[in-house]
C-alpha cells in the first residue's frame, strides 16, 4: 500500500525576518505513487498536483498563523540614529524629497507607467488614507511578465504572488523598510545591505517625506574635501585636541601635530576614518606620554 499514495518527507521552516514578519517555507522531497508507473507520468501530471498541494498547505498555514497573531505586519522600525559627537551625513541631506507614489488599488499598468515616466525603479504604495503599505519596484513588475515559478518554498510562493498580482498592493514588497530623516547615511547603507533593498522610505512623524536610494548613499563617498575637513575639525574640538591639524585631499586625510597620550594618537585615525567621505587616514602625530607601553619603574 505504500506505493498507492504520494509520500512526502520534509519539514516546515519558520524564519523571523523582522519583529513583525516571518518566512514560512516547506522543504523536502516527495515520492510519486504507483511505483514505476508514477515516476513515468510524474513530469506530466503528478508533479503539478504535488506542487499545488504543498502550496495550498503553506498558504493555509500562513493564514492561520497570521490570524493567530491578530495584527497585520507593520513597517520595520527605523534604524537607530547616531546623534553622538561624531559628525555624519544625515538621510535628509541626500534623500529625494519629491516622492512618486501609487495607490494600493492602482493597476499594474498604471504603476508601470508611473515608474517609466519618472525614470525610477521603485516607489511607495499607499492606502487611501496615505498610510504606507509597501514598495513596488520594476523587479516586482518583471515577475508579472515572467513565466510562473515552479517548486515550493517561500521564494517560489512570493514569485507566484507577484505573477498573479492585479493591483499594486498585490505585487509590492511589504512591509516597507523605512528610515528617519535624522538617521545617518551609514545607518541607511547598513539597512539596505541587511535587507537587500535598493531604497528606503523616509518617514517623519508617520508621514512619507522622501526616498533614499543606493545612488543617494553614494553621495557620502563623494563628500567634498572642505566638508570632510569641517567634520574632522569638529571631532578635534570636541576632544580638545587643539594641537592637531588635518589636511584633506581627494578624501585622503593627513593628521599632523601633538597629543598628550599615545593611545589618543592611535584612536584618532580610527575615529576620523569613520567619517563620511574619508577614503584613508595618514598620520604624523607625536605624543607626550606613552600609556600603551609605560616605562617600568626602577628599583
């Protein structure tokens, strides 16, 4: 009787991706029924039925888990901002303030036309009340044009969702990854890498105020030398290192002068190298006291 029914060996995997969302995947392999006969007709009939059964299982289970949780996924919390004494470029300095948006009920053709006319690759999707629902990109729209994905698992299910989408809300990525205007550009870059996204929606007091993209983040690398020098001067003043001067040429910083402790001479290059736009740091620093290798007392 073991060959009379489809057999599946595998496991369900639930992987948290944020504080409010998780990926549900079904992994494993199945054995066609009817022995050699089932194997022969697997590619024509049985495989599609098995995939549909597995997909139905994952879809229904995800709905049950979502209903149990009670709330719809919300946007990921904004990254923590660096408001310390170290100067850094902020998101509001590089973001695009004129934001193209599309409503949740807009057709995919309308969304594609907006992206094409504006020459952009992604934009926020909002509800009737202006609340952020997600972000729709050219990649989401390409999934609609591509053949439907085959197989099982979260990624395949996501591609199928986009392929079957009718409205912008159906096709968009949700929840959107957001950032605040006062977050540092470095924080924005880290979140783009962590979440593998090309843009972040900038939110201020619940309202969409801008978009920051990978292209915008590159502005930090292209920071003008005089702005880098001003940032370094602030660091030196905050640390009361008035005997140190900084010269900047094409992003390369040269620190010259004297400090009280050798440990400070070692720390300054690391601090300066963390500033936006700094490519490398060269030093010519003297110190009065060697607190790294103090002289042993004589007896």
